[in-house]
C-alpha cells in the first residue's frame, strides 16, 4: 500500500534501485548482506542529528511471511546528520524513522543516485519501499525530513506538582482556520517524570485540548496551529491536591490494573493452543512482540474460540491478527489461516473519514465484537493490549535433560 510518488517516470522504486546498482558503489556480488549509508537533512539543507533511521523488510500477509517476523536495523544520525546501516538482508525493505508509531520527524524524500522518491504518507500506509541486491553498498543517500506537527503539554496539580508517569486520556477538537470544517479525536498517552506528553496532529486549525485523569478534567485555552507548526509548553492544571499515580480510582482502575492472562500462557482445552495477553504501544508493536515469542496475534476461527477468549481475558479492547493491509477488503489472519469466522460489531468493517482502517481489535462488549481502525483513528493509540497465540508451549525439560 505504498503511496510514494516519483518526480519522473512512474515506475516502481524496486525497479529503479536495481537499474541504478551499476552506478552505485558495491562489492563482490557473492556477499549475502548489503549496506546503506548517507545523511538526514532538513528542507533547508541543515543536518538533523539524533534521528533513528531504520531499515525493515516490507510486510506481506500471504501466509509466507508475517509482518513482525523480521529484523529491524537502525542507525542514529551524528552531528553531521550521517548514518550507516549494515547487514541488510537482500529483500524488499522499507526506510523509516523511529519510533515507528510516533516518529517526531517524517521523511519528505529520499535521493539515491539519480533518483529522488517523494513520500506522501507515513507508514504503514505510506513509506518508501525498495529492493536491495545482495552485496550492494548504497552510499551518499540523502534523506530530507521535517518535524511533525505536534502539541506538547504539561499536566500539573493545583500546587504545581507534575502528574508524573501517569496514563491520561486526551480529547482534541479542531476547527479549521477558515471556519469551514472541524474534527474531533480521542487518544491515550502517558506523561513523563516532569508531567509532559506529546500529541501529534496532521492539520492546521484552532485547537481545543482536554486532558482527563481519573475523574479529573482540565481544558487548555484554545490556540491556533499553522501548517508545519508546533505548540509546546501547553499547561494543563488539575484542580486537585496531588494524587499518587499508583493508586488509581474510578474508571482508570480498569485500564491500569493487571489484565487477565497478562504475561501468562493459558491453554485452551478445545484446541490445545496457548494464549496470553500482552501490553503494547500499537498493533505493529504487538505483532513484533508476538513474533519475538515465536507466536502470532490471535486468530479466531469459530464462535466457541471467541467465547472462550472473552471469558478468559474479559471485556477489554485487545488487538487481534486480522488485517486487510495487503489488499483493501480482503481480510486475512497474520498466522496465514483462512478466515472462517467473523464477529464484527454493527456497521463494521468500514473506513470512516479518518483514513483507511486496516487493523482489528476485539472490543469492550461481553461478546468481544470486532472493530477495524487505522493510525488516524483515536482508538489506534488507546488500544494498549493484545492477545497472542501459539500452537504449542515449549516442552519442559525431562530429568534426563537436566
């Protein structure tokens, strides 16, 4: 679903890079891995230091390669904006800025040799994808990046004590600067030790932001954001004495208390598969965690399995392994299993006016109905749990093995 565009002929970047390998520096073609090096600069040409540039294989969902079962190679830019990534496996790869889900900068274009590729959308819907030939050393790559629009706020109590390391809920409303449109979003975030949080936005407008913590709520004065601007040091004051973040009250308790089955494998007697719930930052993060444990995001194959999962893990939102990111409308499990059962909530699946919604979570209802969302939807950042599955638990060592 790469939506990068080209300044010249509209052919794939994979083909372009392969054609240009003769003009780029490379060593013996027998080498199994490749390298990529260059620098990251802003639109003004000045170097950008401290950015994590990463290479990761582009994902497929055809049952042969599951997203998450891959390496991620990264390099932090130095004071001159330079980076170097080695040991790249010869596959189709994607160039990204980390952290993957909430990068502070976004790539505008990448220049390799004579070719410049322009990025229109952030991964996973956008991104710059290309093929790397074995033994190729691609040098002097120029990555042009820009800071993302954001709102950086600080939450304090009435006496000035920061709300440190606490989960908060954020409601954001935006009215366009010409008064012709508006929008709303909801998300979750966590404050740092000084009470700061960051909320990324995509559109200019007049913003009103409300922060909710437990039963407390505070709204900052509305402020305008022009295209490309950032609003830092927005102050949110909770009219209360300091509340310990390790003693949640009210509705927050359900969000912060340990989840059923969290970190512990539970075996379903019907199919002998093992399941557990994990904490995660996003669907992509959960998918990577699952792969690291030689597991996969849960595949739900019938009503009995859905009922068992709902009984064991309870009515929380959990990411599951269903996605149509490979081809819109063609849903598939990341495990490669066929879709034999669905449990969609009313009016789902559908793409709302928040962009394409290619990832699925089972929701709060007792029956665990499913909803599809995307990174532009507030739920993308509010779903912080996932269920992963594996067919067999590792066998315990016998006495002879000890």
